[in-house]
């Protein structure tokens, strides 16, 4: 666990760089939730969208947004398509997708079948 107690910015940055990708994803999710009231985080709910990772309180799976991005959609275009989402929601999606890339690739593969 990371604690910010009497550290210089350089020391804090060093600590951040030592985190694993998953720890960084969790930290970014926590930070965006505290900085943006609209950010919902990413959750998995058994029986909802096959248990795939979704934006909390929605039925919008992470793999959907990864697919849109691969098709050339920009964040601005995605936010126009889904106006109830925030930039923080998209940040959570991209961080989750990077941290759990194998899971997302499998979900995308299943959608193609």
C-alpha cells in the first residue's frame, strides 16, 4: 500500500513508478473517484453482460469502448455517443483495459464469435 507521509514530490514519484500496472490502475481509479464525483469505476457483476468488466451502474462493458477506439473513435466522439459518461469514466476504462489486457482481448474475441 502506498502512503503519502512527509515525502518530497520526487520521492512520491519514485514510489509511484515502483507500483505494478494493476496497482497503478487501482490508484488511478481511486484518485479519479475522489476528484470527479461523476466517475463510477469499473466493476464485474455476475450475470450482467456475462460478468464482463463494466462501468459501474451501467451495462456498458470495457471491451465495447476498446472496440470503438480500435475502430478509430476518439474520446471526444465516444463522449458524444455516451453523454452520460465523463472523461474520468474513460480514463478508468483505458487504465483497466491496459491493466487487464488479456481479459479484454478474450472478451473481444468472444464478441466476434
